[in-house]
């Protein structure tokens, strides 16, 4: 069971290539769907409509303000910025 959100980052040639922020586990084995939240950012939703995770296709193009706006839109708990450093724009 997922107790806290966590970030998984895929690197290519030493640079972040993609990232996935796991927010929670699905409530059931039901289907999920994906929506584009903004260019290069996708969100997965469980069959209950709650966000399961956020995929970042272009790490480094998202600012902390962008992420906070996405968290508010999805009604998720804010993740500490230091946990997200590999995908945030510097």
C-alpha cells in the first residue's frame, strides 16, 4: 500500500527523460483513464475519478508553480518541492 506520494524518474545519458509521480494506489482493480493536464503532463485517474499519478514527459519544463496548480486542479496533497527536484525547471 502506498503511504506517501513518490517520484520515479527515468534517466537517459544522465539527464531526466521522464518522471512519474505516484499519488495513490487504485481503490479497485477497475479501469483507469489518462488525461492530458497540460502539454507534456498527463494524469491517470482511477474508476472512482481520483488521481492515481502524474506523468511528466518533459522533466525540467515544469515549475513548482505549475505543479502546485496541477495539484490544486487534481485536489491532491502538495508534495515537498525537494522530493520533486529532478523534474522541476531550475
